[in-house]
C-alpha cells in the first residue's frame, strides 16, 4: 500500500519506490507538511519531531495570536490573511470583499487508481494497481467553500502527482490564485535549478543558491513559452548528475504559470507551482468546481540523472498516449529549410523522391501550402490549398508521395489568424482583442479567441476538413506568437482575466477532439520550435519540434537541457544544411546526424544538393538510427558531460536489462596537439562484458564505467557513436 494513514499519529504517509511524503493533521484542523525525501520505512518517533504548540490560524483557538505569527509552521495548502503571510496556495475574494481565508481539515479518502482531470490533460493509469490516490478534504473556516487536495502515488514509477479541486457553495467566490502545490521545506542550503531560453535557444540550465525572499520563474505570455519551462528543481548545493538530493517539480500545463521558492526570515523554504496568479481571476459560480493543473513531483536521492529518468519513463508511458505512443515513428524529411515559402508540386516531389531513395519514410510539407501564403503576412485561417503552388491539390500530392512509398504530412498553425485572410475579413471579432485598442501583431498575425466555443468549433472543422480531404498521416501543429491585448467579446468585464486560462482549456478541447477523431494521425507539436514544449502537450503530441535552431552545436545544449524532463522519444531533431541557417556554422554531417539521432530523427534540407558521398553517409545514418532507436528512445538516459560546462558532451542510453547501450561523444572545437582525457560511462552492469559493434572491441562494464574511454579531440565538430552489446 503506497498511502498509509496512521490514525493514532494522525499522519498520512505516501511512499514511492524511493521517496516518502508525509503530511500530518495538527490539532484536528491544520494540515501540515512534515517531510518529503528519501523513503522512510518506519515512522516510529516521528511524532516527537512535530512541535506541540502552534498558532492555529482562522479558528477560535486559545493559541490564536497574530502578533506571534510563526512563519516556521509548515503547511500543506496555505492560505492568505489569517496568520501565514508567505506565498499562499489559495487566495480568493468573498462577497463582502474580504480575502482572508483558512482551510481546515475535514476528512480523507484513499482509493486505487486515479481520476483524470476533466478539463486538462493529466497523467493516466492503465491499471488500478499502478497508483493509489489520497484525497484530503478541507473546508474554509467561515465560508462554504471546499478544497480537495489530491495525491496520486505511482510507487513503481517513483513519482507523486498532485492537483487541487475547489468547490464553491457560496453565492460569490472570486479565485485570485489556486496553485497546484506548495511544499514547505526546512532547509535553506539548496539550489534552485530551472530552464530558461528564448527563440532558437530553448531550455538552458541555470542554477543558483536560494536567497531570502523569492526566486521565481513564470510566464505571462499565454503559453508556457520559450523563455521559461514549467519546471524547476531544488537540490543540495553539491548535487550533480549522479549524487545528492534533488526534488523536481513539473507542471502539466501549457499557459501562464508561476513557480518558485520563497525563503522566509526564519529560513524556511516554500516551493510553489501553479497557474500564474498574475492577471488571473476566476469567478466560480455556486455549485461549480475549479480544477488546477497537475504537478508531477519527483524526488531523487542520487542526482539529476535519476530525476530525469523517472520523468522520462512516466511521461513516455503515462502522459504520451494513443496509437503512436509505443510505435516507432517514421523518419521524416521536412521542406521548410529547403524551400521556405518558395515551392511547387514538382519541387516537393523531387525532395520526397530523393529522400525516399535514402530511406526516409515521411514527407512533411511545411508552411505556405494554403491561401496565398507567399510570405509570413497572410492567409493564416484560410485552410484551403493554394492552387498556384499545388494545382492538383493536396490529395493528388499525397497520392504521389504515397506512390513513392512514403507517408505524407502537413503543417498547420490553427490557433492563428492573419489580418490579411478571408477568415479575418469574415470574422474580425474572432481574434483576441480589446475594443478600441490597437492589436499588436506578432509575426504579422493575431491569435484566435479559443476562449470561445464557436471559434474552437471552427478550428476543429477547418483542420478536420483538410485531414479528410487527402491521405494525411502526420500533422505539424505550430504556434508562433504570444498572446497580447487579451480580450474577448463573449465574456463580461469581470471575467476578462479568465481568458488566458480559458484559452488553454479551449486549446485542450480542440486537441482532444482532433486527436480522437484522427487517432492514427501522428501529431507533432511546435511553437516557433520548442516554445510551449511542456508535459501537457505530450498528451496530444507524442513528439515536439525541439527548437528552430537546427545547428548541431546549439542543439547539443538545447537537447541536453530539454532532457532534464522530456524523454528523447518526444524530441523532434533534424539534420539540416550547412552553413546552418540560424547561426551560419558549418558542422560535419556526421555530427549533425549523431545529434539528431538522439531524438525523433529527420532531415530538413534539399537532399538533392548533397554530393554522392554525402548521400551515402545519409543512407548509413538512417540505417544506424534504425538499429539504435529502440534503445535511445526506451532506454535509460545518463548525461555524462555537460555542454554547459565543457567542450565535449557525452551521454549514454542503456536498455532496461543493461544488455545494450548506445554512447554518444561530441566534441565542439578541436585543439592542436590535444591532451587526451577520460570519459567514464554510466548505467552499464559492472559484471557484464560488452562488445562495441563497429570496432568489435570487448570491454567489461567495470572497465567502461571505472577506467573509462580515452578521447583526444583534434578536430572541430567531431562525434562518435558506440553501440555496446552484452557478449553472451
Ligand atoms: C516555425 C516552426 O518552428 C518552423 O519549423 C516552421 O514550421 C515555421 N514556423 C513555418 O512558418
């Protein structure tokens, strides 16, 4: 049983394979956070560690004494205004205008399995046995408002999934903030780790020691964004990839979020995560329920690799879903960097036929096939084929590509509308806008108002019509700007701050309907590259275009940072032309191939322009990828050397039984007369003997992990792949 309630001690004990999470009910009313960390098997004596006397807020208690507010009380779901003055998890306004509240323990329920959220993607189960859920009900001390905290404990996956439901039975409740979690931790000696970036440079790892006050990252952009990922970790100051305590928090949400750590004057740490309270409110009608997105919490007692491995497995198997979840995805060629908007049917067929000869399986036609879209400034919303470029239509193009023996895929950006489009001319009110205020353009486009049901219905219909018109087996779903002038003509003034969240819910409903209606279509997510590449999106997009930067050197950093949370099987990665279109760098074809092989492999260049030798190399890359992809996508990933710290990057993927492993070594710049250095591999079995497939050299796991391989890099942009198999 992974959730135990000790009635005597009034303690809930949640246990995963390697972690324990402990909550106590203090004086029958206050829910207190006690512990999160390494798994504890016996709770004997824990009650002695829980202080006997505390100020209990918001109730008629003899201990009530606001002047002695104790900021050291660790709470499980703190409110604001009744004593605790740190970051609240719940903050709401009542009919009388007051916003102080206190949530008191009422009852609990433990059951096998897990409920899904009704309006948002959530981690799912395949069997009741793989998870146990604890629901704790709290009630507001004065008002008729119920809050249910939910904890689903995935013992074997080693993760706990939290979310919150707020049920209103008052005439008026205006939620100003409802976070998905807070955790109070009694240790200030920790680092805050997060992923920041920008367009074409997503998910750089940043780490800093906690400070008094708040360290926070957020998004106010209407999407989880390129700039900050809805993820952070707290770790021991000395934690590294393989050592130390690490706590990971990943939010299953694609809109405005906020997360951080607040250190109080008494050195307590409150970690928090949820929908961004900034510019948010939600009027919850009497009898209605508001649900928060889920947070997936992972604790590792041995560094970041273990944390990432837990996320990878859980997200690969219990967030990604549907037909493509466990299937090998087709190797694709995308025409974007080969042609941009300048293509016709012949060009596309030529690219496809060259690619087919080298082993590529799917031809993706990117932006520019619809309306009169010759540049970025028109036609989004006009999802009908441009007969000037494709006179025979999509169906004929798809058939011709199918005849070559390839699948056909298509780009869309369905959430957008160009001011120069028939859609805008017919429905100028369908975009997010504020009456009387000029709308800011982003990439010359506006954003459709997905808080409206009629607009969501239009998007589903428009995309469905195209998908029904031809044999389209793959969709690239792009999203290229942030939300601004966030206003909707369908909502009253007092609900305008609900729009950003309603937009995200609208988007989820659209994606839900489309992925259900076209279950065999492989949907790849994209947001100007890897913006909005978050856990929730994996429920619809089993793969995601990791970044618009296809340069191999840049991609090493981007993919390394992305791998903190996202499994490699979800990372779209392509070999592109040199000089690279984003940074002008000329890297070797070998390195470009090896970097892309770590994700969902593809090409994005005109293969017809390659030399004969290069084409041969492409063929070999495709064969190599086919032979290693099972291990790279399903195995455990160990990051060994970081591109954020070194000139060389190393990572290895090891099969579950440790019988096979694929090791990658990348070197950015060569050095004259270079020193040699050792790279020690990880994750192998010390007792097994392995043979490397190409060199046929034999090593023990012991030697590979403790003595290591020797490298000496004298060439720029070099890379190696070693495929180890156990010798029987
Ligand atoms: C941004 C994407 O990230 C690119 O791959 C490409 O699809 C362009 N949009 C097309 O406009």
